[in-house]
């Protein structure tokens, strides 16, 4: 089998080892004569997978004991609604940083639930930069402070963490979770879809400090209340079993490959390889502030849209898939999540240099 090199912004590249292990165990899970896809989620076979996925998140990210870890359906997007429903509170205001497409979606949904104060809006810079973390302040009586650690479409990433006193900090880490070491205790909640850096699509992860759960109003219906899920260890209803199994196998691979520190080193190395090409060759331009360049989603422009289209097409012909930028911003984008090997990035940078020589 000739595998394509997957530079998709999501769902992500999954290491072949992980896919193979899932394939080998799909019909006959670990010699038990039955598939995980057909046993009850209350069965011991699944229960072990569920708890192992949670305990690997806890171990790899060094999550303190006073946090709950959940895997729920609905993706990162359902959290845009559930977070204000659970934590905003009647008549209160929440602070949001508008750093780009994903932050904006979170803001738009929160506004339908309650009051939102936008503390920073990147509109004037076309969302190419971020504020200094140290300049961030929560407003008086703020319910929480929300930001997006990595803008998957814009290609910008926070490098420091905002500190806003006692106001709970909530962060959408969909596209850079598990790619760098984190001071978890600076956050009241971290969440995101799992399909960028943790496994196949179908679930979102939530890491929630338990005191925050006390705010979830009893008036919420059961599923929409985070407390329900935390009290039932994310098994209130049937969980996305296949996805959570994928996350477990993916996290075991992360652990074998140096854990979060190993992933961080790899992300720094891989992203530098590409940024070095962008910086060293006038043919390519990076549209983002160098201080906030993402190590996960690298956006770049070529001299014309025609050349960009040709670049994407020729790369695909050589097995490098999904290098087209998001339709809302155009250009090119290479997403190099944890599952993308360094060798794929070497192939890409060789291709980039070659393409510029031929067309520059
Ligand atoms: C992909 C993404 C989401 C949405 O995730 P879904 O699981 O598709 O709902 C949210 N935030 C960011 C930063 C993302 O990259």
C-alpha cells in the first residue's frame, strides 16, 4: 500500500501503527471473539478502553486530581454552546478573545446565551496576530475568560498564557492539544474536538476543574449539563465508543514516542523546517506575525492564485494531500499535527524548494 502524506487541517493524519492496531483488533478485540463496535458500553471490554483513554490524558498532560476529564459527542462546536449555558450565569458577562474564525464561532454562540465582552479583536490585522498574553485582563465580575490557543485556519498560536486573576480561563485547544507542555492549573477548562491531534473524529475532550461544575444550573437538561457527565465519568449516555478507542490507541503511541515533551520537540522541528523555507525564499510568504506562528497549521502564500492552485495540484500528484488553504482565506496550508511524521515534512520542503526553482 502506498500511503498518501496527509497535511489535512482535520480530521488529522493518524500514525500507521495506530491504524494497523485498530484494524487488527476490529472484528476480534484482543482475542475476545467480539468487536468493540458491538458490545455494550457498560461491558468490561469497553469500560477498560474508556478509563484507559481518560487516564492517558491525565498522565500525559499531567492533569491534577481536581479536574474531570470527559469525552463527549458533539465535537468542539457543541462546547461553544454548552460552555455559556453551564458557566456564564444569568445577567453575567464573559470575556472572549476574537482571534479568528474559530474564536468567532465561539463568540457568536455565546452571544445567543448571554452577554459577551470582546477583549481583543484581531479584525484590523486580518487576524494575523494576537495580543500579548500579559496585557490580557478580565472585565469586572467576568464569568470566565475564553480564548483559542491555536487558530487552525489563520495559523496563529498563543505562546504564553493569559493570567486574569481569579477569573476562570477557558481555552479551545482543538488544534494544538498534546503538542506542547501545559500548565494545566492556569486553566479552569480546556476543550476541543479530538480529530485534530488525538484520534479519529466523533468526540470532543473536556478537562474541567471541578469547582467550575458547581456553576452548572440544574435547570439545564441532562445532556447539556457538564455536571451530569462528570458525575457519570462521561458514561451518562452511550459514548462515541469507536472514537474513544482510537484516542486510547493514539495516546499510547504518543506515550511510546516521548509523551508531550516528545510531541513538542517534534512540532518545533517540523514547523521550523517549513518556516525556514518560507523565510529563505521570496517566492513564499507567510501572512502571519512571526511572534505567533503556529507549529501545527502553517499558512503561506505564493505569488499568484494560479501558482497556488498549481502547487496544490502538483503536490497531490506526488502524494501530498490537502495543502489548499481554507476556502475562507485562500492560499496554502500545511497542517502538521502529531500524527504527521518528520519524513513527510522533508518530502514537502523538498517539493517546495523544487517548485519555487521551477516557477519562481
Ligand atoms: C476544528 C476546530 C473546532 C471544531 O471542532 P468540531 O469537533 O468540528 O466541532 C473548534 N475549534 C478549533 C480551534 C478547531 O480547529
